[in-house]
C-alpha cells in the first residue's frame, strides 16, 4: 500500500520490515517519518558525516515521537528511573532498550 504524506513524499508499507516485532516496526516507522519530514535528497550521494547527522536527527526524533515528553510528564511513572524503564515499554509499545535511551536522554516530572 502507498500512503501520500505530502505532495512530495510517498510512504510505502514495505519501508517497514514486517519481520520485526510490533514495537520495532513502530520505532522504524517513526524514523522513516522523520526522514520524510526533515530530510531531502538521496543519502547514497551525501558525504558520510551528513548521513551520520541525518541518522542522529532521525533517532532523536524517534525517541520523542514514540515516547512524547508531554505524555511522560503526565504519567504516574515511578520516581526511580529503573522502575520507570521497566514500565515504559508496555505503555508505549517500544523495546526495552529503546525506553532506556528515551528516558535517560531527558528529565521528566
């Protein structure tokens, strides 16, 4: 299936690997959304440092897309981040280590 994102971008179902878990698919989808919204051009012809920058931007976007800070602040997560990390994957349908990255990269109330 093809989804029209804007007049410039199309998103194909096959861009997200269906062999991945639902959590991994969700995270991969978020990363592709970032590339569609923020980046243009073909990465195969870009200088490697610029490709690295785009991938870092996409990863950062994905952390906030899949686990929005505004939602984290409103949740009654345990004060201890280790306990919060154990609860977050189930709440946001993300992988455990993704939740670790997302919670450790920012503070929440």
